[in-house]
C-alpha cells in the first residue's frame, strides 16, 4: 500500500475511473457472446463482480476520506481538472446498473443503481456548468481559470449523460433515457469546440493529463450504443462508429507521450473509452463480413490487454507507494508552457 502516512487523503474521485473501465470491459465481453458464445458471458460476469467489489471498496474508502479529510475533497472540487472526475462516481453507478441489467435483466438492485446514478449524473452536469457562470478574478483570457478547466476530462461530467439509455430502456425508463441523452448530445459538440479553442488559446493540456485524451472516444461510441438501444436506424450507429474510430486514431497519436509519464490513476481514463468502442464494434459485428468481425475481436483483445496492464500498474503503484500520494507539481505545467507560469 501507499507509503504516505495519510493515503486516504489523496483518494480523489478519479479513482472511480477503475470501476468505469472494468464495467466497460464487462459490457464489451457481453457484446462478444454472439461471436464467442457463453465463454464471453462468463468473462463478463467475472469482470462485473470485480467491478462491483472495487466500487464497494472505493465507496467505503471515499466515505472515510470525506469524514477525515473534508478539505481534501473541497480541494478536489475546486481543482481545474480534478473536479471533472467527480462524475466518475455517478457514472460508475450507471455502468454497474448496466452490467447488472445486461447479465440478469431488469432487477430491483439494477433499477436502484440506475435511478440514483442517472439523477446524480444530471446534477453533476448542472454543477459543472454552473461553475462557468461564476465571476472570475482579473487577468487575461489566456490565464483565465475557465480555460484551465477545459480538458478532455470535461467529457466525463458533461457528456456522461449519454450513458443512461444503455440500461434505462430495458429497465422501463425510455423517456427519461432519451431526455438525458439529449443533454449529452447538446453538450458534446460544445465541449469539442471548447477543446479546440483551448488548444489555440492555452495550448495542449498538461503532459500528465494526456491519457485523458482517450476520453474523446467515449461520447460517439456510447452514443452509437444508446441510439441502437432506443431503436434508431443502424446506419446512425455506423456514423457514430466512424467518429469514434477517428478519435481512436487521433488519441493513439499521443499514446507514446501519454504512457511516458509516471503512472497515475488518470491512466485509467483510457480504459472505458476503449471498452466502449470495442462494445460498439462488437454490437455491429453480427451480420457483417468476417474481416469486420475479426476487427471487433481484435478491439476486445486490445482493450482487455490495456485493462490488465492498468490493473497491474495500479497494484504495483499501491505497493510501491507511488499512488495515493501528493500530486506531482508537474501536472500543473502545460505542454509548451513557459516555466514558472504554473498554468494548467
């Protein structure tokens, strides 16, 4: 475990990205059942159980942290980047509900998790965007705290609203699922535009935040899955798949730079987006050519390797004391920033 005397103090909400990644991979394996048979379903069940156990441990640890280190949580909520990861908690509930529903059908536990997660996610979205309306201190536009908060991590609280249809339709909430999907569809291009402007105004986000670039894959991938769940034409899902494929290639161009950083829990930001892309590819695979089915299986294999590598790195980091420790100051230095400015 961590060598720091107060490791729980540094258990930021971003640790729930582990639950997101495990749930995403479980759903991808479940989507592989038509191609691989019940072996894939067994893999999905195992991953779902592991995700639930990790979520329970993190929930208890987070509650203890809130009781003992309330200022640390307050600092997370004020941080220009870390505040976005607060949404990883309600999203974890939505994804756990989705896994339960995919494996066991409509159940009371799945419904409770989904309702709680969906409402919480909507509230977090309002909270995050309300931050934009607050008056800021003086300074130039380039140095505004607003631009410091514009990173791919912003997709988590803002575009996470596209997730509810994955289980909500089956659970009997198609209307609210569609309504919340609409919020995500509205805000997705807004965040994309803000990211483009942020690069032009402030440059690329910090090196240690580069793994979060992979989050750009998640919105179109999940939108494709949600559209199919709501009965949209399959061609619309193919459009979403093409957009997601572009972001896979775009993010992959930063992969070497991203993994060259010391391992941190933010690396888990790569897991769920890749799993979502794999799930959409597998969902579209039945009835396609053998080549596309092979590609779908390849995405599942690669995603599984990424999650396995992240899991091993996490265990090693906890054992060596490099995780659950004070955040390196370097995380606040942007790519290409003038030394000493400290702008994210």
